[in-house]
C-alpha cells in the first residue's frame, strides 16, 4: 500500500515521504495512529503544497537566525558577581542569566538549550560562549564577568 508519512518514523522515512508498506502495517498501525495517510493523487498534491509552505517558512527562519547571529557576534554581556577578598565568586553565571540579559540588551529571545557552555562561568574574567541557532548557524557571544 502506498502511504504518505505525516511524522518522521525511524527506519521508515521522514515527514511527507511517500512509501510502499504492507497493507496490514498501514491499516492497523500507521493510519490509525495518524502517522500516515493513504497516498491518493489529491493527498499528494496537498502534501506538495505543504512542503512548499514549510520550505518558505524555514527560509524565513534561517534568515532571521542569520540576522540574530550577526547582531550577537558584536555583543558583549556584562555580569557582576559577588566575590570574597581572595577573588572567589559566590554563585555563577547560568544559561538562564545569559538568556535574560541577552533579551534585555538586544531584544533577542533564545532558549537555554541553544547556549553551549564549555565550562561553568564561576570566575571573574572574559568568556566566549557559543550560541547554536540551527545545525548550520552558530555564533559566539562575549561575556565579561566583573567583581561586585
């Protein structure tokens, strides 16, 4: 039976792929769980339109990510941490702190999972962290930690 996948299914295919599967697999598993639909000519046309719309949407998102990456590349975030007399800090700069500060200073809202920290930021000094928007687009953000 010819079907169109509505979700990514491991070892079978990606979303909107057209596949041939056994009738039992399609009728008893994929279609009832809304993982696929029967591949009629009308459904194939609908899927082609959906693919085009998603591609345009992804292009717009990628353009926005590139714009944000350029803006972030030239940004430095300043954080103040309390320190003792020997220079040891109390606390650290977390991903949540970075997200909030970045949104406050540049208006760019990112998620914590997009921030890649090689080490914990627990000392006074300068740091460079990576922000990954997508597999193709990543940038670096400078962080300056000062003593309070």
